[in-house]
């Protein structure tokens, strides 16, 4: 499952992150394009894991870890440089000379800050988002199409970022003692709104959603949703193949926008049994109320970050010469504190996510009773998405939002061997997930 985690990021980077974290990937290279139910009909076992592919997976993972570290260091260094060099104060003074209206001053500063930051990070973003995926055969997108997506994402990110910054600085002006509490509530509401409108407003900016025409599969998945007591507004496909070789599935939206979404690569390259297991995992997130769990957890983390920022801005007024908490020259300091807090708490967030993913795996196994299909999906992931089956323990603890593939395969094998002791409704039962 991919749900927005409450952190400030562009919609395109969120969608990219979902693809990169996708649990389910297309079948073996030899079966690509063969069509569902033909060449991919044989369910895979752990013996089908490619040893050479695992070597490549570990090399790919090391590069991604280094890029994450580089992005973190560059982002922090940029904010420190803007503050320490006096550029932040000079920019604030220059904009103040043009207009004394607070919203224009804040908006102008925020747009310039975000724009320059985007330019500084552009080479890393290009290597991470375009060059590296092509190098490892994970992307199908042309350079021009990738740049168009980045431009759309930048405009959308700037618009959302501008709204957030304007609201935060308005609160800093009118309620400086409790601004961080109200800002946390506002960000929670914004996350709920974005989750609700994503299928009908945001995702179509980057992908094409169409109703699934396979009536037999639609009926099968609809029955699966009914068994999980999930109300959905249809089953759709999304053209992931226009950008990636990744296959993914998700429950998207809230309320009247709630729908099942299958990647076209998943529909083309997976058997019906495997697709059922995949969607049962997604339904496990629904039954476990994981969107609300996730939003609540991330809101608490964000609230902690905002409180830390409140304390540091107070220090900035006393030590750095800021004109007040609402002095826009302190925006880099605010961004630095929030970024550092999110980086430090990332392992906690990943631990929370792994817990919920494990519960969804158990639910999928119990709802479908198809452990062989579950294991097969995990093997395809290891082979085709360069997923390290057995990452180092510190890597999993710090960086992984899902349990290691090897552990997930083990869960499926244990279930197939009769170990069904974990909580949750069994296949065919109705009920509620026991967390």
C-alpha cells in the first residue's frame, strides 16, 4: 500500500516513491508481454530466486542508500548556507522593500527559496529518478516525458508548498504561542483532502486511469472486497507501463472516490490468483484502517517536529537576530529543523509501516488461503525489482518500510505449512482485523 505519509513532498515524488516501494512486480523477463494466464501461469518458489540478480540488487540498494545520504546532506547544507551567509536576511529585506504586505513577502520568499532549492537538487534528482532506474532496467520513460512530469510536479509542489508556508506564517503572526498545534491540525486536514481527491484530481495529472474491462476479474475482485466488507467505487487500471516496469496495486481515495487500482503491468503479467492475493493485501490495509493509522501516526510525528521548530525559532529570535517568530528570514531554519526531525524519526516511521504491512500480509493469506501465490509474488519481486531478499539488519531497521522479502516468503511458507496462529479473519470469514 502507498499512502501519503504527511511529509512535505511533491505529488510526483510521492508517486515515484510508491512505484519504488511497490510490493508486487511483473514476472520473469522471459514472460514479459506473454499475457496473463499463459507464460506466467507457473507459480514460483524460493528456489527460483536469481543469485546473480541478488548481487545486482545489493549493488542497486547501496547506490540508493548513498543517494539518500547525499540528498539529506545537500538539503541541510543548503539551508545552513542560506542562513550563515546572510542571504536569507538580505532576501527578506529586499522583498520587504518591494511590499510590506506579509502574505506577499512570505509568498515571494517561499517561491524563491523552493525554486533555488529545486535547482540545487536537480542533478541528484535526475540521477536518482532517471539515470539510475534506466541503468538497472526499471524505467520505460523517455527523458522528455520524465522532464515533463518533473515540471508538472514542480508547479504542483510549489502551489501546495506555498499554501502550507502562507498558513504557517499566518499562524506565527496571529497565535505565536500555539501556532504549531494549529499548523499540525491544518496539515492533517490537508493530508486527508489530498488522499480523497488523489484518484480524480492528482493521479490523472501523471497517469491514465480506466475502468478494467475484464468482467470476470472485476467480479472476482468485487467479491473479495465484499468479503472484506470494503465499499469500492469500481476496479480500474493505471498505465504504469508508460513510466516503469513496476507492477503495483492499491486502494485509492476515500469515501466516494475509493476504488481498486491495478497497474497495467500487473494485469498483463500476473495470474488471477496472484492478483487476488495482491488485492487482498491492499484490503488488509482497509480492514486495518491503515490510512487513518498512518495519518494519525504521521500527524503526531509532524506535531513533534513543529514543536521542535517552535523552540528553535524562539532561539533564533534571541541568538540569530530574527525579528520575531514570523520573520520570513527564519524559513530556512524552520525547514532545517523539520527536515532533521523527519530524518531522525524515519526509522520509527518505517518500523510502524513494517508492522502494518506484516498485518496486511497475514490478512491476505487468511482471506484467500493462497500461500503459494503469495510466495510466488514475493519471488517475482526479488527477481524483477532488484529487491534484496535478505538485507542487512540495520538497513531494514533504518530504511525499509516493508518487511524483508525473505521474511515475507517465510510468512507465506509457514502459513502453507499450517501455522495460522496470527490474528485476523480466516479466508471466507467476515470480521474485523485484530491488530
